[in-house]
């Protein structure tokens, strides 16, 4: 058999999937390793998708998506962020992951460097490697609340650097970029003439802080605009399996966007688009209920970790807790997570899934049933006052 391309061989294993699929094979396992909303979808969303099939509306749609859906995404972005975005800048994509691949395909040539957060979502590195680009992790340190520092990022910029990836609210950290940081990072991108890809999958879920999109500080002119904003309905409305999201692009790129979209996926399935339109324009009870549930789970989980003296980053957004298990992980949290699943029947995402700075940490998903969350966390080994394993 001929060899696969080198850039495919270099793509690492996704450790989130690794531990989650092991949990799915483990009878009775409590799966706290994956961000899968667990609520029933609203009836009007399901009806809209099924009505599309009943009409036999199963042909191609425009590359960029249904006009009404593009406008619904644009209207939400205008309302939430105060950014003057028209529907012509919105491309409907098959989930945020396809949107990220779409954006990187437009911006990266082989050998180009892309700055990604460490810890950060693993497909930032995986996708860029598939394009023969070079992911360069910029550090998010515990001592600074896992917030990016402009000086740390600037020190990594070379003549090959083309793209800066920002992610707020953060997966896996639950951290949210403050307004001043967003402004500074956009100034940095302008100084070095970098594109910015902003992953805003969890924009609907922040707790007592504001979500600030980098698009607020993007230039108003076509010549200077540089931000691609990745949005999804997977998390906001629980539409993970329908694969539906949007990529908001700078002005003036429509023809190039059409060409690349055609070559990647052509267009998104029409039933998913009609379901998405119903989600965006219909009642928002689902989002409000999910927000309360995630916040309550965050608070309940925080109390358990406090009681066990386990350090963690208090989540300001998304639906994860980032917890320090270095008192038991022995310098290899990936192996510890496997043993913990085998011994205790609980799956947690190892921090090394998200980068080297994640060593010793785990990501705990807060989106499932609170009963399962509490039971799973009750099995965590407590930390003694001296930092060792209690008991």
C-alpha cells in the first residue's frame, strides 16, 4: 500500500475522543469528558427540519446557505456584538469545525505558521497540520488565570506567521477574554498584519461577564479587515448532530469564499438549515434553560472540588471546569485518566488533549445531568493540605 501524505501522518490522536470512546465501551461509565448538551430539542426546531423533508426540499442550496438563515445569523451578531455585519458576509457551514477548516484553507499555505492557544481546542492544531501549516502554541499560564499575554504572543511571531487564533469563551478552560485584552490582541494583529480567527462556539454561555468578539475592534474598511468569526448552533441549541454553524468573513471575499466552499462541502444539508433558522428566529427558552443548568452545574461542581481541596479555574463561560489533578496524575495525566476510568468508571478529558500546559489538569464537562456530575466528582481522590493525595 502507498504511504499516506506526511501531513496526515503528523496529525495527533484526539485524546478527548480516545477517552470518550473508551468510556462508551465501559458499561455504566459516567461520561464527563465530552461537551454534548443533553436536553431534548425544541419541537419547533425539529418540526422545521422535518417539514423540509416532507416538502422534498432536498436539492442543493446556494454555497453560502439559505438567504434567510444568513440574515438570521447576521442579525444575531449585530444584536449581540453591535457589529455592522450584513448577510453577504455570513457563510453557513457544517458546524464550527468545518468553519475553522474553511477559514484556515483560505489563509494558510504550506509552511505558514498559525498561533493557537496552549491549552486550546485540539483541532486548532490538527486542522492546520492537515493544511501542511505549522501550529505554534502561545502559552496560557495558571499564574495568570490562563489569560493570554500580548508579550508572550508577540515573542512567537516570525516572518512565517499568518494567523492568530482566539477562543473565548474558552474550550477547555471556561475562561473569557476581557475587553481590554481583546483590544490589545487586535492591535497586535494589526501591527504584524495577521489574520484573526475567532472561535466563539460558546458565546451564548457566560456568567456575570461580557462576551466581547474581536470583530468589535476590526477595521471598518475592506483593506484593513482581518477577522473571521466562527459560530455554531451545536452548543447554543444542542444541534450537535445536525452540523450547522456560520463563518462570518471580512468584506470583499465572496467569490473566493464560494470557490473554497464548493471544493470542501458544496453546501450544508437543507433540513439542517431550516432547523437552524427555526432555532435562531423562534422562542429562546432552550438557551435560557441551558444557561441556568450549566451555571447551576458549575456551582455544584465547584463546591465538590472545594470540599476535596482540588484547585480549579472558576469558569466564566462555556460549560467546563478545568481542574488540577497533579496530586495524583504523576506527571502523565493521559495515563491517569485511563486508569481512573478503568478503576472508578468516570471519564474525564486529560489536559494534555489541549496542549503541553494542560499536563496535570483535566477538563470536566458540566452539560449533563447534575446527578451524574456529582456522582462522578465524588469519586475523585481528594487533595491533602500539603498537596498530596488525601487519605
